[in-house]
């Protein structure tokens, strides 16, 4: 029981440290990145139990996150940061 409480406290602290993370649909993520002037997008590709793509960006003070089984098109003017992984608190 104490271990579960400690785990919950660690997750709560991670959320506080990272700010608000908003999960959006891939289409919405793509549309919002397309509206940005100088977008920076972090992309991670996982191959564990099937290929998955994760995307992260900042938009008007929010952290936007999406994941999909197919890559999504990102604007050519976006700065892309390839990451080994993206961890988002659940």
C-alpha cells in the first residue's frame, strides 16, 4: 500500500514539473503544428509490439502530445528533434 502511494506521489510530482500535457488526436496535432510560425516537434519511434510514433510540441503554453501507428506529415518548416523515447505521465 505504501509503495503504491509513493508511486502515485512520484507521478504527481512529474506532472507538476512538466506542466500541462494535452493529448490530442494526430489530425489535430498536425493541424496545430501547421498553424505555428516556427514549430519545434520532438518525434520518437518505437518498434516494441508493433511500430508506434510519438509526437510532442509546445503550443501557446501547453505541451501537445499524440501517438499513432502511422507517421504523420509535419510541416517542412518545422524543426524536428529525434528522440529515443518520449515519456508522458499516465
